[in-house]
C-alpha cells in the first residue's frame, strides 16, 4: 500500500469560513467532530509520550495549545464527499468550491481542512493506493541521481539540474519583513499586518520549492523505469554551517519522498544505495581517488578519466544499484559501464523540462 496526499485549495464563502472557524475550536460538548478529534489526538500524544519514556527517551511536557493554534479539522472516514465540478461537501459546513488540479488516485481515507496563517484554506486528502506491480523485471532505462551542493542534481545520463535558488531569491524580502516585524509594537494591528506579510513570503517559498520538486521528480518517473539515489545523511551535513543553508533549502529528502511515492504509483523501481565512497572511487576503473569537497573534477591518475565529480558519483550510484539487483533483472552488462564513461566529453548539458523550471535555474 502507498499512502499519498493531495493538497488542494478551498474557496469557502464568508458564511462557510465562519462555520469552519467555529468548527476548529473545540467546544465543551463532545459530539462535534472537531472535539472528538482533539480528544483523540490528545490521547495519542499521551500514549506516544509514555511509550517514549518507557524506552528511556528524553521527552518534554505537553504544552498548552491556545485557541489560535487550532487551525485544522480532520474528517476521518466520513463527513466529506467530492462532487463533480470542483466541489467538496463537508458535513455541517456545506458545499465548498475547490480546485482539484490533479487527478486523485485511490480511495480517500481522510480529509484535513487547514487554515494557513495567510488566511488561505487548503484541503489535504489522504489516499491509499495499491502498489502497481512492476510490469517487467528487466530493468532497461536505469538512472542514478546524485544530489549536490554545486548543482541540484547530476544524473548518470549526464544531465544537470541547477539549484532553483528559491530561498536566495526571496532572502532580501524575508529579512526586510523580519526586521520590520521586530520593530512593531506587540499586539498592534501593524504588527499583525507585517506578520501576515511575512507568512505570505514563507508560503510563496514553500509553493515554489514544491513546484520545482514535483516537476523534477515527475520528469524522472516518466522517463525511466529504475531510479537509484544514495542514502543521505543530511543531519550530519547540516552541521557544517557553511553548507547548512543551501542544504536545508535543497529539500533533498522531500525530493526523494516525491520520487518514492511517484515511482510506487507508476510501478517503477526506486531504491537507495549505500553512500560511502561514491564520490571518491573512479567510475571507470574502480580505484579510490581521494578528493576534498572543493575539488569539483574527478581526475583519475590510474585510468586517466576526467569527468565532473558529481557525474562520476552518479555513475557509481548507478553501478551500485545495478549490482544490488537480482541477476535476472539486469539487462545492463558491464560493457555499458565503459561506454557510459566514454561519453564524458559531453558532460553537463542542462535539462530543461519546461520554461517554468528554467525560470528557477541560475540562467
Ligand atoms: Zn580510474
């Protein structure tokens, strides 16, 4: 089973909006859906805390949750219905206009209705899908993707996707708004306005990043039948302060998650391989060629191979992935490995999927 979620925008009328606001705040009567969910969540939190403390994990205390932080309602199993022409019916709220921009696959198990700080409403549909059985065991179009600091990713077909620089582009705006906010008097309406402005900038960054990640993950799932990446240890990488910001901005984890569920839905293989040595060993002769992060070109003194460091890593990831497949599933012979290394001369042409994606690249 694959669980996927679909987020779409809701456009409630003024009356519906006040009904939704009302429904989000738990009342003393326990029959309302919202109150039931709050109790349920509270019970679950307590259960998790006690099980963590039994395992000698460090735990904090439950925090008081003010009214303002109740910003969502959950409908589990019932109380909602999707109607034709972009309408969603929620019990006690009514028929709300929405934009379902993607086809929802599978059975909807739950719907979360959420109000963002910016006042925008979203519905998140949680669906369950059967994993598609892979059509063929023979892996023909295999791609390995190496994510990196210099480029967003480099794949084993020699394609480069540049960093979208989303955070960098909005950084000035963010800083300005944060500065302004800190100068406003607490509780004033001007502070509230600035808070809203800041939330909108954050929301835009989130939308742009998601859009970018959806496009590139879709590109790989549509064009290949096997995708290999390497296991990431982002926690350790973020400790390096020079890289921390660009790594956090890259959201590789989110990229891999999107690849994973899209691959599962499409019935193609997605797998992570062990990362050690993928950037150091030579993809052509297999010898170790030590290099620091600053050295961007792999220059093998043993076999003379000269290629981009990330391209070399992606070829290693690909080979490691192929080696992990049962022999019957490999159509790639060791021959292909050498021929791949030979196309080095042509390394680094930039993938362009459509104009919007180009817009996020550096050019
Ligand atoms: Zn070599």
